[in-house]
C-alpha cells in the first residue's frame, strides 16, 4: 500500500474531526451567547442538534477511517461514506431552526 493514500485517509479523518469540533463550538456559542431568542427552546434545540451532530460525526469518522484503511490494505474498493448527507441534512436543520429563532425573536 502506498503511504500517501494512508496519509490522505488520515487527513480526511482529521477534517471530519475539525468539523465535529466546529459544530461543538457552535453548540456552546449558541447556548451561551444567543440569549436574544425569545424562547430558550429554540436556543436549546439548535445547540442540541449541533452537539448531536458533533458526536455522531466524531464517532462515525473513526469508523470510516478504519474501514477505508482496511479496504486499502486488502486492495478492495473503498467504502462509501454516510457522513456527507448526515452533515448536509444536519446543518440544514440547524440553519432552518436558527432562521425560525431569529424571525420569532
């Protein structure tokens, strides 16, 4: 196996971890700084979705890294990733909830 592919797989894993950390920071920021929302329910919902996405992405990123590494070692086709649609749908839900919260306040 060419070490460059293994390093590329590691960089991809680290990118997912950075994304998870960004979502976690967003959850903390929304919960602590977004007090202008008229109801705390919106704030909690947005923060909870961000934190939940962060946990899911961090957990799945390791699984995906390991699967890709194993497939490369065995010379098999690389497995697909469910992280992209999960992230897209999750961020869309967060954006929609934030929009509703801003319009409601």
